[in-house]
């Protein structure tokens, strides 16, 4: 799918590209829209945004967060903006811009990491994740016809390959430039840590831990394919700064989620079963929950049934699990793809009766999980890809 299948005709439209992912993706998008007859505008909030933007289209916002609402409203009205594109819909600047744009009748399009990974990125009108406009009633998907000739068939997908190095390079430049020239944007408030020095240190820690885990976990995939197959529950940990947690769940932290799941497992899960916690790869250089998990498991008397992993092959862990527990990660969709029963502990667009164990309490989930309706999932996945996914990457040309 191409961007214009979702956006429609842009000829003659005034389009605002606001901030965007770290890197040159929005610059490429700027040029693409211009070639199709749109008049494009850019707003950036820091020197990194400015570095990756075409200077002819760029407007720097250097005011305070307090004045942002008034500024963006006047900007949208002054330039007769028809469409606004943002990356993510929960960051404070983006959230306020989206609210005002909708009140003014301006179309809002939100980019996000792919719901289906690794070969897709997400683009939805109005919002993403729990703010998505996707139908959440089983009856809607039951009524659809499933066509395997569409892009939802993996045979029709262009495989992107690894983009990690380009992503890391562009992110490093973005952080470095933003930090070096922070005085040009003295009031900017980033949604998380914005120190290039800390990010550099995290990057090195990430690298060394990856090499360490490669040694420590060597050949352990085999254990989950054989001895432990269908004897463990799988828990997919999300990044500690994930807006999916702070905005679309009732948890205050990953730690809170871990302790609730672990306590429930130790008390209510079958005594001959195991639980496997997997760290998120993006947190590799920043977080390690192993000690927390082990200490609490020992306190609850079930330490021998609890395992912690880091970089083991995710599909292997998913398809050999009894069931999966997640807050609202897209790993949940991958779990459903492998026909593994899944429970969402937060709010999510894919938490639908017939797909997940919707309505089942965690304490009962260990023994009363619901099987995945595979026909329903095929229809849901196909519709999801058709309506919201672009076969591409933020770090490779679309």
C-alpha cells in the first residue's frame, strides 16, 4: 500500500508536516507531496527538526509550551491548512495540535511504528493505537470476505531488511544537533530524556549487552522449542517510556505490571507451568528487570518457575507458549498470528472478542484463556493492513 491509498488526492491541498520521526522521513514526504501538487509547510520544535527539514518550508517554533495552543491555532488558520501529519498522537505538542486541528475541521493523519512488523509503518486518520478509528466489534470483521491475493498475504509484501544502522545514525545526529544548539529553542520540552550524552552511553551499553546476551543465550531457543514447549506463559515487556502504558493503560510503570502478573501467576497458574519475561530490545541499554523479577518470585515461592530472557527469537517464544500476557504491545498481534491465546492488560484496538481473551480476569486467564479464532484473525489482519499499514520504513525510501 502507498501513502496516497490512505490519504487520497493531495493536489491543491495545504499540508502541514509537524515534527515527524527523527531523521529525514518527513523531508522525503515533503518532496513527495509537493510532486503530487500539494503546498507543504513544516513546523519544528528543536534544532534536530530543523537540521532534517528543507529550509524553504521550515518554521521554527521557539515559544513556550503555554503559548503553543494559541500559536498552532493561528498558524493553521493563517495558512489555510487542509491536512496535518504528525508522528505519534500522545506527545503534548502533537496532542494539542491534533485537538485544535480537529476542531477546525482539518484532516489529521498520524504516523506510528508498524502494527505489523518489521515490514510496515502505520498511518491512520485521526489517531493510532487506542485512539485508532478501527472497528472493535467482532461482527464487523465476521462480515468481511478474506482475500488472500491482497497485500495481507506475506507473498505480496516487500521485505525491508534491517534499518537499525541508518536509524541509529540519524537518531544520533538528531540528538547531537538538538543538544549543541539547544539555546536556539530554549523552551522546548521533550517527551523523554533528551541528553545526547546519555543516549550515547545507552547506545554503548546496548551494544555490549547485546554481545553478552548473544553468548549467555546461545542455543537457548532450542529449550523453548522442545523441553518447555507449551509449558510456559509468555510476557512481552514494553519500553518503560511507552505512551501506550502512560496513556492507554492504568499502570504507572512496567514494574507495576510485572509485579501484578507475577503475583497472579504464582498463585493461580498451574503449578507445573513456567512464566517467561522478555525484555524489550529498545530498553536493552536502559533497563534490566531481572533482579526485580527474581526477588519477587523468591518472595512468592515460585522462583524455580520463572525465567527472564532478553534477545531470544520472538516468534519461537510466541508459538511455543501456552498463552501471552501483554499490556497493549503490537507483540499481541504477533501472538495472535501464531494462534497463541493472548490477554491485553491495557486498552488496545485489537482487544476484540474472538481474538484476545477479552473479558477474562488475569487470575482466571492461566486456566481459562480463550483460543484465537483463526478465520476472524485473518480477516482482522487483512483489514488492518489494507486500511492502516504502508509497506515500507521510516528509514528507507517508500
